[in-house]
C-alpha cells in the first residue's frame, strides 16, 4: 500500500508541475495586450532579466498573473466567491441591487474646500459655478448593509458640505427624487436622465432656458457595459444602453492638436470599442472647442473630467462657444487654459466628487505646476 501511495503522490506532484509548466509556456506563447472584459491593458514581458534584481520577480509575477490561461474566468469566479462569502467589500467596485457602484469617496473636507476656493480665485471676476454629481453609491446606500451604508453616509456628509459652498449647484436631492435611474448600472457615469437633470439645474442657476428636446436627435447603443463592472470582475445583471443626444442645429468641434474640424459631437464608431463611453465627443481631450453660431454669442469655459462629455451637447444649444479643458491631458495649468480660452463670459467646473477631491493633476495644476 505504501508503494502505491508513493506512486500516486508522485503522479499528483508531476501532474501539478506539468500543469504549471504548461501554464507558464502558454502565458508566453499566447500572450495578449488587452483584456476586453477587464477593459485594461495587460502586463508586458519583462524587458530585463537579472536574478539579482527583485524587480524582475515582481514584473514576472505581474506578467504571469495577467497572462495565465483562463484568467478572465478565474477572476470572475473569484469575484463571485467574494460576494457569496460576504466579502464583497474586498472588490474594487461593489455590487448592490441590479447595479455595480464605485467605492465611497474618501475626502478631506478642509482640503476640498481649499481647492474649490482656489478655483474661484483663478476665475477672478468671471462668474463661475460648480456642478458635481452625487455618486451612484450615495443614492443607493439605503439598499446596502449597515457597514457599507455608514461609509456612504460619510461621503454624503462631505457632499452636502460641499454644495453649501459659493457657486455650487445642488444635485443630490433632485437625483434622489428623480424616480428613475440616473446612473448607468455598469458604469460610474450618469446616464441621459442624469445628464438632463444636471443640465436643467445648471440652466436654472445660470438664468438660461433649457433647450427643447426636439433640438436633438436621440441615438441608442446597446449593449454597453462600463468600466465599473469590469473592475468588479462580476458579470452585469443587465447590460446598459448608451443614450446620446446629437444637436440638429449646426455645430463644429475643434480638438487641440488635431487638424480636422468635426461637424458632430457623437461618434458612433466608438460605441463598440472597449470604452463605449467615448462615443461622446470622441473621448477625452486636453482642450476642445464647440461652436454654435446660431446660439447668439456667449462663451463658456468648462474645466472638466469625463462627466462633462455627455452634457456639452446640451450646453451647445445655449452658448455660441464652449471651450472644454481636461487638465489630465492639457499640458498647461488652469491659468494657462483660462488665458488660452480668451476671456470667457462664464466658467463651469464640472468634476466628479472623486476627481475633485483626489485627482493629483487637478491639485498640481491649481498650484501652477505642470
């Protein structure tokens, strides 16, 4: 019996070694650059090999982890296990109801209000407003466990203090009372219902008449699964539908660094790419300018993150010229962009709460450092 057990043990050990070796070989032979389900680029083969450098071990481990056969299936299984065993908070994004939401934003209210004060200082005498959406998790916190609800209540307290600041346009109550979903279920961005609520709130604060829906052509792109779902590693309960509103009135869009002038603001060819949200304005750009001669004048400067991409088509109905600056991709500072925009009549700061509180590029370029 002992001899038979030893043979069985050897077979098991050899089998495991063969599987590991085959998996390692497959990782190099069938390596991929990009994971469509995870919506991210995968690690590349380490460029240097030195047995004396610990970085090689780290790089090689990261590479093998990214390139292991059936990685996406294994990640999905692990994520399900986290949920089934009550450890969903260990995921990068959290499932709740029929949606997947971002973790609560951690923010220092003192640093945050110092940052918004700096933004008002840069605006100077130019009227400026702040449009900051509440998060999907904040709106859904009553669906969550007591621990997770407490974390979102802390986030909501920061948001409520922030919206009491000069120039802030409150959105939380309007979003909560909407009676419909205002965020995508698989992505952290607001959907068209949320965009319309924000647009009407901005128009009310700015003394503008919201554009009639007949001034836009509605297009839908389905199925859409966003980056929040991808980061959670969980399958979406239901796929989303991207809804875009393309102006029917003549507009042009110029992107800094590009020679082409576009006559549209929605780019259908982006709908089936890994980041379908780039259907709005053809993705993120350091600086772009949208012009609508028929609007009768008015220049708006928007300092923004990706949330602004879907609201700019609406705003184009009210302004003859909109310059939108994303300092993550813009080479200069806030002051540089203000000077380059050429005496705008109004300034809108449109950022997610997380970007406003934690994006280091915003903090750095507010201080005047490129």
